[in-house]
C-alpha cells in the first residue's frame, strides 16, 4: 500500500502529475487546483490512496490528510467511484462537504459533473455522522457586544444537544447580532432564542 510520496515533480498538467521517487516516476491523479500548485523540478509531498482494480492500478494524491480521508469516505459510497470522488473534491473543499452533509443539503453535490440527484442524496445520507473527525474546528462565534463566554456557553450546549458545530455557531452569531443586550448577556435567553432560530432538531 502506497500511503504517501515525497519526490520531484516531473510533470503536472490537467488532473495528473508525475512524481519521481528514487528514480521511479509515479503517475497520480489530483484535483486541478492541486496540479496548478505544483512546480516542475521542485520537491513535493503527497498523501496518497492506491485503488486496485483487475485491469489497473490508480494512484490518487492529496495535499493534506483531510482531503485523503474525505476522498476515501466518498469512494466508499455506493455508486461513487474514485473518479467521482476526486471530482467532488475538485469542486468542494472538505469543509464545504462536511457543511452540506450536516445541513442535509445535496445541492452542492449535484453541481459536480457525473453526480446525479440520486447519488448526491446517497452521499449526504451515507456520510452523515462520519465527517466530524476530518472537519477543522468551526470559527469562533463573533459577538460584537455580548461577552464571548455567553456565546461560547450556548454553542457548547447546542453541540451537546446534537447540533453540528458549524450550524450552531452560525445561528448563535446571527441571534447575538439581532437581540437586545439583556438577552445577549443571558445564557438561558440566548440559548432559547437560538433554539427557536434553529427549529426542530434533525
């Protein structure tokens, strides 16, 4: 199993690159943005996933482990092969994928070439609850006038109730900006208003 490569870039164009390691050139499939970041003659390090098939060996490369883990999750969805998985990552960043899955929104996946409505919905259903470990922490709640500890306490409570951290953080920030000072300074009041904004838990 080839899990990573460090070597010199021999070529990089379209969605492929060739990296020389110890005199051997490895052909890898990458996202277009990743290919554009490479420079011929320079050293690069890639996390990799080797896909073994009866008629071919395919090596896919990624700039970080987060992309690799999302790729492998996508590739494990019924009807989504490695080509479609790399296609999703070419259009959506791991955080975008995690946010769409958390919001039960398959629209972003339908924008990917080769992903139809049924497959897009299946991606959302199949990845539900599996992306927490690969997501970066959500941005801190920005409260302009309320103490940050109030917003943070509400955020912790919402996550404990099962809300995705990103969704909860956005709701807390929106409610904080719209409510009066007295309610913003009360954890109980801010939590009640934020729950009202979020609606019934999914």
